[in-house]
C-alpha cells in the first residue's frame, strides 16, 4: 500500500445538450444531481511503472426523482408555471354536491445516488511533482436513473369519474438514461501540492455531461 494514492473529490456537473425540462405538452423530471457529488478513490501503479496507474472508487450524491408510490389515487394531472418552478399535482375530492379539484405538491424527491468506478490514469514522468494527470474510468450506477413525463391537468368533465386514471398522468421513460458511463478527466495541481483542480466529461449513449471538481490527494 506504500505506493498507493488516496483521493477525495467533490464535484458538480451539468448535462450537455440534453432535452429541456419543458417538452411538448409535458414536464420532464430529470434525475439530475443538484448537490455536490463526493468521491473517495484509490490509485496504484501498474507493476514497476510509476506513470500508469489503475484506480477505483465510489461516489455518492443526491439525485432528483419522481416517487410514483406517493401519487394521490385520484390524481388527474399536473400544473407548472415554467422550468424550475414548483410542480403541483391536481386530484379529485369526493363531495356530495359533485367532485371538486384540489392540489398537492408533486411527489418529486431527492434520493442517494451511488456510483462505482474503475479505470486508469497517467501521472507522467514526475510522479512526486504531480502537475497534470490524465485518465478515464467506467462508472456503474447500481440503481439506474429514470426520467418521467408529467402531463398537465386535462380539460375533462369531472362528473365522469370513469375517465380518470392516476397512472395516465405520467410516463416513466427508461431508455433516456444508462447504467454505465465513461468518465474522462484531466487534473492539475501546483508543484508537489496535494490539492488539485479537475475537469471531467461523462459520456453514455443517451447522456453527456461536463463536471468540475476539487480534490485532495495523499
């Protein structure tokens, strides 16, 4: 273990060129990591080489998701004023004089998001000085993200209760996300200094994102 490096990283990122939250007649709930993602990784030289290292680690963040288990059984649609605004869920209240409509905050939550990573890095010929480091790793997300389309409050006759079904108010879109992604990165630190800055790009068949990170290496 004497030759191993240990790395702690905090990062933030954003999707590149993805679909907007507001679509054509629906609101898209995207599983974006809204808070800094934290990683703990280790790197070790391959054989006698002090330039090429294998590395692995674990990352944890908070990801937004739609909790369909908390949908009201009489839900009939959603309402929103724009991207980033609060999303409201419309539902029917039974009343002797006729059905009435009320609202709740839509069940959009944050949940822990775990990633496991394995890859390679190249530290150059002056390992002790560090400076620039280049690398790439494959990340696996055990709990695959899903995106959800929420549909607006419909223009229907509320007296006909048979026309409403809560599961018709949203669609879960599973093919817009991936369980595996490739993260390529380059980091830089001043001469023989443990703190470093890092730029990263994550690529998967359906999603590309860019990240910036601050880390500590010991």
